[in-house]
């Protein structure tokens, strides 16, 4: 059974992030929500003020989609991972809050490996491409 990505799970005061996630899904952006907000949305108590998105590090089409969606929000465009690891984390203040885009980092598996290990809250494995709404 294929799982659907849940919406509306944001704690009170955070509904604006649902809008950003819907935009990413509508435009078929490849991302995983990671970090403190991801565990908070699953019901675990963790305070975090930023939203961490793990994206494929050299997928230029995907990065261009994000840049178009966030065009009015970004002072500098999102860039692919550099040859020497430049741009491995890019941080932006947006109307939806602080958004961090992780393209690589210590302890992070390759994006495709991370996606392959994703499970929905109902215990079913997500298939990729993820089922967008």
C-alpha cells in the first residue's frame, strides 16, 4: 500500500509551513524534511526554530524549482553542492520561517539512499517518486 504525505500536522503557530510543503509537492520538488521539526511533526518533543530540507546535491532541475518557488524570499539563489563541498548547507530567512537546505553533511547518507529508507507514519514504505498531493 502506498502512503500519502500527511499535511496539517504542524503545531499551533506553524501552519504557514504547510503552505511551503504544499508548494514543494505541487512543483514536484525532491526533498526530505529532516531535523527537529521533522521529529516534532511526528509527535516527539523537540524545540527547533528552523526547517531542515535535505535535497539532492547536484540535481540542477530540482534546485531551479526551489529557486523559482522561493524567488521573492531569497537574497541569494540556492546553489548546487560545489566540487570541494561548498554550499553543503544553505540558510534563508523566509516568510515561512528559517529554511535550511542540506545538500550534504556528516552523518547524512546519499539522498537516494535516504529516500529508499523512508517510512510513512502508518508504517508503509514511501515509494519514490513520493506521492505528491
